[in-house]
């Protein structure tokens, strides 16, 4: 069974990109939009600009883990797309955590 808290449909992504808002940080870009569902849905992306598959997967893992640590303090009812920038290469988890916290703070998504 598929998890309900993960963004999958192309229409959802397109809607967030077109009608949502974005916040840029040093290592990530956050796109977000209210979804009126009562729970958050997320996606973690890394394009080929980030590097080869090893670097892209590491970038997604770093973002996913740091989001997991913060997800209880984030407001429900939003769709979130975290996109890795190529500056994320070689960075430690602490650096990515600060970047994610900054983006969430700027978007005013804390409970």
C-alpha cells in the first residue's frame, strides 16, 4: 500500500509549481502550497545538475533525514517539495538541517 504523505502525481507537482510559493536557501529550494487535507505531503528532488546518481541519492537522503527530525514541528495541511541545489555536494547533515530550518522559518510553517 502506498503511503499517503508522499507526493506522486504530476498534477500535484504542477499545481505546486504554478500556484505555490518558493523559498530559496543555500543548499535547498522549498516549494509549498496549502492542500486542505489535514496532513502534509512531501517530495525530495535532486536534478542531474547536482551530480551523478550517488550524489543525487545522498542529497535526497540528507534532506529526507533532516525533514524527518523536524516534521513534528511543521504545520499540517501543506504540500512541500524540497529540491537540492548543486551546492549540497559534500555538505554535512548539520549544514542541510540549518538550510531546511531556515526555509521552513521563512515560509512560516512552524506550529
